[in-house]
C-alpha cells in the first residue's frame, strides 16, 4: 500500500500536540544499572530454562502434540492450536522427553523474552509522541521500569520459563501494537499488525485480554500524535482485518495439510467447562498472594492518584496519559474479576495491565514533581527505589529457579530407559511419556479429568475399570507424582497391592510383605523374574511354599501366588539396574506451591 494520506475528505480533528516532556538528565549510575540488569535478565531466562523442572502443563501440551501427529486428529486443548503446529518439529519422532522439552524451551525464549522486549518498544514508542519523537531518555527509563514491574515479580521468573501457549499470544499481540503505531505513516504496517494479532489469538484466547490494552494504546497515541482522520484510520482498520484474515486462512490450510480432521475451535464447551471448574474451585486464590509482591506498584499507584487530583485541578497538561493509565487499570481490574485465576502463570497476562498503566503514569508524575525544587533527587529515588525493591523481592525465587530441579526427572527417565524395553508400557499421570509412548496408552489426567471420571453413581465401577487397565495392558512401571493423590482409594489400593518402589520416583510390579509369617495371596500382573529384597540381611520369603533368601530370584507366571515372610521386605520384579536416586519430587517444589492436590479421601502414604 502507498503512504497514508494525512487528510481525508473531511478535515481531520485538530489536536494540538502536548508540550514535550521537559528534559530529565537521569543519573549515569541509573542508566548503567538498568542496562546491565536487562542483559542479566536475558541471561537468567536462558540459563534457568535448562534447570527448572519441566512443568506438568508442558508435558500435557507435548502429549497433545504427539496425539495429533500419531492420530491425525487436531485438538488445541480448548485453544485454537497454533502452538500445536509450532511444536510438531520438536515432538514428532522424539526419543527423549527432557531433550525435547529443553529444545522447545530454547526456542520458546523468543516468545518469553520477546514479549517483554515488545512491551518495552511499545511503551518507548508511545512516549516518543509525548516527546515529539525526540530521543527521550526519560521515556526509555519509564518503559524499562514498566517492563520491570512485570518481569521482576517472582511469579514471572518461574512460569515464563515454561513452554505455554500464553507467551506467543502475548508476544504477537504486543508486537502487533507496535506495527499499528507504525501504520499511522504507512498502511502496510496495519496488515502486519493484523497478521500478528491473529497469530496471538490462534495461540491462546488470552490474546483478547491484551487486545484491550492494545486498543487503548493505539487510540490514545493517535490522539496524542497526529490526531484522528476518518479516511486514514478506516484504511488502517481495513488493513488490519486483511492481515488477520490472511493469517487465519494460512492457519486453516496448514492444519488441513498436516491433519485429516478440521481444527477444534478455541473456546469450545470443553474449554469453558475446564475454565469454569477451576474458577469455581480456586476462585480468587492468586490475587491475595500477589498483593505483598506489589509494593512498588502500590507506591506508583498512590503517586498516580495524586497526579490525577492535580490534573483535575488544572495543574497538569498530561491528562491524556492519565486517561490511558486509568483505562488500563480499569480494564485490568475487570479482566482479573472475570478470569479469577487460581494459577500463578496468569500473572504473565494480568501483570501487563498494571505494568503499562503505571509506566504511562510516570510522565504525569514527573510533571507533578517538576514543580518541586528537589525534582532530580525525587525522580532518581522513584526509579532507583522501585528497581531495588523489585530486585530484592524476586531474589529468593531467582536463586530457587537456578537450582537444577530437572535432576530428579532426568534420573527417573534414565532409570526407566536402563530397565525397561521400548515396548513396555508405563504410566505418568500428566503425559510425560509422550516420547516413549507415541501412541497414548493413557490420556493426561488433571484435577478436572480425575473429578469427572470418578464422580457420580458409577464412581466405584469406573475406579475398578481404570485399575483393570494396569492389569490388561499390562503397565510395567508407574512414575510417582503428587497428583496421584487425587485418584480415589480403590485405585490406590490396586497400586499398593501390585506395585512397590524400585527407586524414589518409579514403582514397578511387586509386593510388600510385613514380615508377620502370615501367608497371603498376591496377584502377579506381569510374568517374569522376581527377587526378594529384605529390609534386614538374611531375611527370607516363601513364594508358593518355596523359600527365597534376600537377593535370590524366582520365575513367576501371571496370576495368583502365595507369599509369606518372617521379616519385612518386598518381592520385586527383577531389573537390570535398580540403582536410582533416593529423594526429590518429580516437579519442583516451587511449582507445587501453586497447586495443592485435593484427594478424594485419605490415602495410605507409601
């Protein structure tokens, strides 16, 4: 498209540009410190991504991708599904879950780091209109502080490392805002903006939330800058729609090329059921936890209130920034009330609202402080103090995230590869075996799936049918996870009667014996060699009335056998190498603090 006309058939609304923000010479120490912090943040994100344990949602996402590749049925899991297409090269024909996950994370850093970078450029470009497109050091520092208000909250440090659909949605929409800014001068940028915005929505419907901010920023920036022009702005909107339409068409064609089934539309009934379930169960659980982490936000909000009162009294000229700031805060409050969100990763989305609002408010706050003789000192204190508080509060989480919590997962997978053939079936509740078992033997189970499966009048029959799958397949190993506690007691009874720990995280077929010399019947679900692992040296067990000392091996057919021992121990399926790490959670403890399992009843701890 050609350059946009600056005038339409009817004259554009004439709005005088605001006076440029009076120059503020930021201290050199502040400029140097903030720039160094940006580089350190990028290095931290890349480093921590290879250390933080793979999250359950990541495993479930990879399982969904693998199911799509294996079955040819496309499902976005309640989302439009662009992330499924982007992850196919990583998951298809994969052989190692952790290698695949870390490779995907490495690419996902483009989105995880790119969307705060996009936020910085959006804010800086917004502030340049205020400074009449001059090089605006104050505006750049305000934009950086806005990014800091988002990324230096502890929740962001952990959850932004994961491969989620949220980051590409945020990335595409924020860069779409920047493209719309550029479209004031050249219409082709509106087409680019439409394509980026559509890509954001096709990644996750959370793009709609950030779209609210996008509209406010584009409208207010146009109002502050060149003013409104009916013809020019209609061309921009048309270009945006063309770009969005082309992007959606390409997505549909791509899905048709890779899959035989049409894409599942995002926001379907299943997605809404899941969202409603977690909203009702967790309600506003995240927000009270957030409040103590938002001290700098609260201080800046108080300053915004004072600046607003001063503007109402006619003492400030930057009323348009104040309107934009309060609109962003209002939209954020409405979004938070609507979404509720009991999960920590929602901060990546909802945190953009106060970050943008308070960054924009820094201009009016600076204008207010300009009336004070000690303005330079207060501005430096405002910026420096905010950065120091943000850094101090995120330091414990940063240290925790840099611990190698992937170690326990790595150990569990290595233990499985050493001891089980590729055709032996295992069970991991969130779908972590997506590489080992391309064809899903079990779906990924989360709270809502477990609750729906085992509730109602047929809950006992369903629990028995679920347990029977472990016998019928049969299942050679089970990876322990805290979510197993959410299964009903009948399922746990089956696991307790047929599996024992071979390592801290992996259970294999076997039987615990209390050592009371009482003969009992045991059910062998996988025939093979078993050995007695007594708790004390020299202990013995009788299997079908045949004595077996500790370490000795017996061949057992599937079916019923008699077991008796004089000392505690376990009759366990023979492994090639039963040396495994003896401690640690499958997921990082920091991640589990976000989700407390809710079992159906009391379950015997093993």
